[in-house]
């Protein structure tokens, strides 16, 4: 089991092949930029999202809304159906 001291307390971003601490704004901007880049290059159907049955219905709803409305992809699945 991980101890509190071994957990990350700040986001990390890769720069020049090495990880460095970043602000949450920078980390989230980089993630959004990555999503936009993939969708711009390959279309929205190149994006997929997998959700978990152990989370709330509200969180699963938000996940599917994000995939469908923000990204434009119907590629969302969940372990709910297994």
C-alpha cells in the first residue's frame, strides 16, 4: 500500500524527455491540447472513453456527455454491461 509520502501532490508534465512539476492549469491545458490534436488530426471517432461501474451514475453521465458533446465521439463504453 502506498504511503502518503509516496503520492504525487502536484501535476507533472514531460518537457525535454523529463518530468517536471507544473500548475494544474498548465497540466489541464496540455491534456486538452492533446485531445484537440488527436481529434483535429484523426477526427472525433479516434477518441474513446471507458467509464467504470463503481462510480456514480452522475459521473458516468458526465463522462458520456463529455465524449459525445465536447469531443463529438460516440466511442464510450463501461464495464456496467459485463
